[in-house]
């Protein structure tokens, strides 16, 4: 079935975030001041990105379960700026946030692997986006990861000192 291959690839991509974060961040101790640098004004620091990813994993779980279990449920929009302030991303412990990502990603992957073929087509209503299909919601998880992992890569490259000639 063609959808099965897509769904397996999507689940693999979603499952990969903890590994990607380890590859990028394992050599950066939690006390390193680079966690708090803002290479672009108004954008998250590394500390805030990891806290944001951990928060959104909880939201992804909530939404995926809602769509799986209810008939055309209403999705509540979330304000990223409000979440950052309410959950104090600026002071979040990156080790705790990464541990939450590992735990929550495991839950997301388990949930997605248990879906039947018809479950991927279940829908919800989002006040800003309209009808949202579960498959699209899962795809958005992977796209959100890609956006922020690219951001992390750029931040880390901006910290590198050029080699001396």
C-alpha cells in the first residue's frame, strides 16, 4: 500500500529528532553560555529552541490523540510567544528539555505506529487552518523539527571560530 511507505518514512523522520539533537548538542554542556546567545534578534536561543521543542511534543501528542479518538474535534491554537513566557524557556534546563523530547518522541512514535490505515485520514478543525487531517498533523511535526534543527545548525555554525590562515 503506497500510504504505508509514506507513513513509515514519516514516522522514521519524526523518531529521529532526539538523535539529531544529540548529534548537534551532546558536546555543549548545559552551563555553556552559548545556550543563551541570540544570533538573530527576536529569535529563540538554543536553550529556548530545545524547551520549545519539548513543549510542542506534548502538544503534538495531545492533538494526535484528539484527532485519533474523536470525530472532527476542535484543535486549540497555541501562541508560541505566550508559551515561551509562561514556561520560562529562557531559564529552562536543556538536559531536562532533551530528556522530555526523548520520552515524548517515543510516545508519538508509538501512537503513530499503532494507527490503522483509516486513522491517518481522520480530521480535526483548527480555527486558523480549517480542516486538518491526522496525516498532515504528523507531517507538520516533521516540518517543525526540520525548521528548528536547521535553526540549531545555523546557530552552532555562527559560534565556530574561523580557522587561522
